[in-house]
């Protein structure tokens, strides 16, 4: 690595303010800070000396996502070979998944960092490391067969409209990864929903009885059919102990879905890692889970169809609920900042997520919309929490007995 560091040291004078190639400074700085620890220091004002910087925080989140990423890579291959009726080894599954996932990651980083580098050049400031996490989150919440140009367009929209117009890293109102998914869903709905986008079926004949539907898609078909409808028995059998979408399969991740969202077990392990490292907020995760559990419990108690009647815990293990709880709702920029506000923000994000999922059969996965909605509400939540604290202190100070 010393050789690489020497290259950066020798070329830095050329790209600095008085250098002949100063237009390339944002690109040079971006590559250097990705490879090495930034040596930026504060020169004035009060500041804290600490070993934790933005890049270390971002890398910690990436480490937490690695188990879900590797599992998603393997699951891509497993579902593919299962759909076309071929036996495959562990290595075959991983290699096929890598061939599908790595181009998505490459295109996402190229598109997102390209926009960030352009704005850094226009604003004459260093490239921030904020996109390190978003660039990995976006591919993990996409279907495996979505065209690369759609991923690039979604990423550019998310960085440009969801982030840079607000001032860049640390100033965005909405979660960039969810903004990219929302754009892809509403701009290219046929590639983001249905039975054909979740499993790659190229390279062989599809076996008889194959269905590429997700658990959410199958549950959506029960809306309006009533509770205990005999015609729904085949569908709901898939959610029984021996079914494709059983609670155990959903927990382990052995089901179709977005690339990185299926394994609740590995996502939760990543969440525990984030809590242990002090990067992820356990208050948001806990309240998010409780909010979803309360809404699912209410539906279960007053069920009028099989979707509402599904076991609440089983309901939370399906779709993107756990992934959204751990990696999306906890975004430190777009989430609530006050300690009390984190409980309120997380609870309603989980609560509305399950509500949208069940009430809207045309869009059976509501976690994305719920978190984006609560991103918008987060500043308002913090405002009223702070106002309540101020009024409580003023009341305490105005009482002679307390002073």
C-alpha cells in the first residue's frame, strides 16, 4: 500500500488549488479517501479529537451488510438453478449470483459517485463518503433482473434530487437508497413487481409448476377473498410449516425477493453488530419492530382476509420489513435526531409499513413508503419533542418549590 500512497502523494500537488490539474481534485480526493484514512483536521473553533470519522462509520455499516449480501448472492443462484430444474453446487450458486450482483453494484457506484464528484467539482469541496453505503444498499433492494440502465437512472435521480439539491451528504431529507427504489418502482413498475422479476430463469427450460411470485405477491391475492375461502387454501398452504414461505424459510431467507432483503436472520445479525459498534440506533430498531408488531396484531385480531390473519411475527419476517428496520430507518441523517423522537419515528415507520402493505394490494410492500413518509415527518417530530422539553423546563423553573 506504500506504493499506492506514494502515487497519491506525488500527484496531489498537481490537483490542489494552485496545481495545473486542479479540476481533477474531487476525483483525486475521492479515490484517496476511499483507499486511506483521510488526514483532514480542524484548524479553528471547538472540535473533538476522535478516531471515528464518516468513512469509518460508513465502512462499519458495509461490514454489517456483508452477510446479507453474500447470502443474497448465493440465493440468486439457488433460485435460478431451482427454477430451470438443474442441480447446482454451493460454488455454482455463488458464481451465478456474483455475475448478476456485481454489475449492479458497479453501475450503482459509477452513477452515484459520478454525480457526487461533479457536484464536488462545481462546489469546490472534497467528495464525501456518504455514498459508500447507499451504493451498496441500492443493489440489495432491487430485483435481480432489473436492467442496469434503470439502476443507473434511479441512482442518479436519488443522488441528484434526493440528496444534492438539499446540500449533499448530511443535508438530505430522504434516504437516498429508498429514493432510488421509489423512483424505479414508479418509473418502471413492470420491472419492480409481478412474478417474473425476482428469479432469473434464463439458460434452461422452466420446470413445471414454477412460480416466481414473492410471499407478498401471493398474500396480495387473498385481499377481497374473505377469511377461510376454500379457493385460497393452496395459496395459504405456502405459508404453513412445510410451505415455501414458512416462518422458518422466511427467517432464514430461503424465499424469492429483493436481493438482500430475504434473510431476516443475517440482517438481524448485522443490526446487532451496528448496535454493538454504536452506529445503529437500537431505539429506532426496537420501536420500529414494536410498531409493526402492534399493527400486525391489530390486523390479526380483526382479520377479514388471509393477509390480515397471518401470524404477526410471520408477517414481520416477510418482505423488506427487517431490512428496512435495520439499514433504512436508522439512517442518521434522515431519521429523527432527538432520543424521544427516535421512539416515535421508529414506531410509526413500522406501524405504517404494515398498514400500507396490507391495505394496498396493488403495492403489497409498504416499508419503503412508510420510511420515506417518516423521513419527511422526522424534523417535525424533533421540533415538537424539543418544544415539549423547553416548556417542561420553563414550568419547572417557574415553580419556586423546584428551584
